[in-house]
């Protein structure tokens, strides 16, 4: 099979340094999105960082979890980013609003580093012939539109199969997807993206859904990448 490059997500990170250089750190990357406009040879790239509960950084006493508690997640392009925030429990007090801004407003630097590896492209049904799970599998989803190509790569977290009647299903996420694909194609920014969950099966069906994304079906090419 033809070898292609895939992302080793466990070793890929988003790095940040605040403007006053008071703190720096990294998030593990959960998914990676390329948008190839038909008018350009260069893709616009976006990454989804892991969601974490907000903490009281470096607090010497009292709870280390912020109150009211909430989770936040960073979605980043090369020059701007969005931070999503939502409460940890239902019915709790309001949390800070979501925010979108250029990197330089809050960060001296914000960038990512991907760990790449050779991989073989597979179809989901190919997994049925394996006696044990592959140690590192990515999902690759490609959606074409007259205005360009959207290509998503993320770890495959769940796959199941049955022999009679033959069939398979994928349920995986969270991964990055546009709130509105056509609006994103016209004006691609991090604010137009959201964490989502993907479901797919042997009938060629693919659906996306999420807390902010109504479940909908789309016509897209789905394949897997087995990292070597």
C-alpha cells in the first residue's frame, strides 16, 4: 500500500507563551483541520487542543479548581484563536464567555508542533481482518466543495464490527468541524469551528454532531491511516 504521512497525536502539541512572559505551557493536540481554498495552493490550518478544567494557577492555598468550575478549550489558527468555555455541572453559575482574538492580544507566541510518521491508508472494513487492534490509527475525512477541500485528521477512538450480517461502525471524537461549512468556506476562522463527534458505518453514511452542532449527515470521503 502507498505510504503517506500522518500525525502522531500523542506527541503533537500546541505551545503558548503569554505577552508578559509570566507563564508558558502546552496542550496536547486532539485534531487537525486543513482548509484548501480552490483559489490557493496553500491550506489554512487549525488545531484543536485538549479540553481541561480551569485552574487557579500556582495558588498557594485554597482549591486549585476555579470557582465556579468550568472547562475550557482552545482552537487555534496561525494568527488567531478561540477559547470555548462551558460549566462542569448543569445549572451552575455562569462561566466566562467564549472569546476570539488575534494571538498577539494575549500571547507573545502561540504555535504548534506536529509529530509526523509514515502511514498506510486503509478502509474501515480492513480492520475486520486484524486479530488485534492496531496501536495507532487515525481517521481521515475529506469533504469537497466547489470552493475548496476540507481535510480533517484525528485519532480513531472507537470502531466496531460484526460478521453476520456484515457491517461496521465508527463513533469517535471530539474532533474539529465547522459550525456551518459554507460560512466557514467563505470566511475560515477559529470562531467558525467547534468540537464535534463523528459517526459512520458500512453504508457510506457519515454524520457530525456536538453540543453546539445539530446532528447532520454529509457526503465525505472517510478512510483510516495506520501509522507505522
